[in-house]
C-alpha cells in the first residue's frame, strides 16, 4: 500500500503566471475558485499545462490545454488562464503528493 501526503492552501489570482511553492512536486492539484464556483484539476500524466474545469453551478465541464496548471519540482505554476488565475479572485487548492 502506498501513502499520499496532502497540502492545502490559498493564492490570489493576478492574471499573470505565478508559481506556488510547496517544496515538492505534486501528482494531483485541485483548485477551487470561490468567486466563479468552479473546480479545476490536473493530475500526473495529463499533457503539458492541460487541466479540466467543472462548473458547480450547472454541472458543465471543459478542458483547457494552454496557460493552465503545470507541475514544477517544488510545487505548481498557474498560467494566465482566467479559470485558474483571474485577477481579484481567491483560489483554494489541495495538492496531493505520492507516486
């Protein structure tokens, strides 16, 4: 059985790419935008900066292939996409670390 570590936090959207430092590379990121009521996620194995968005208001979903979420050796980066980094929005995240 393998174990996973979980880290939660918050960041302010800026509209410009920004790095979130977690001291290790995650395998899954969930990002909740409380302003837009959307949940964005990216997991290990997804291409480049791709991520999926689920809208909590109407249960719709979409995928984004650029300017999104990318993993780094020390955390993750959010690009300029308004879905994960809109200026003035507050985002709560959950990062999962493991194999």
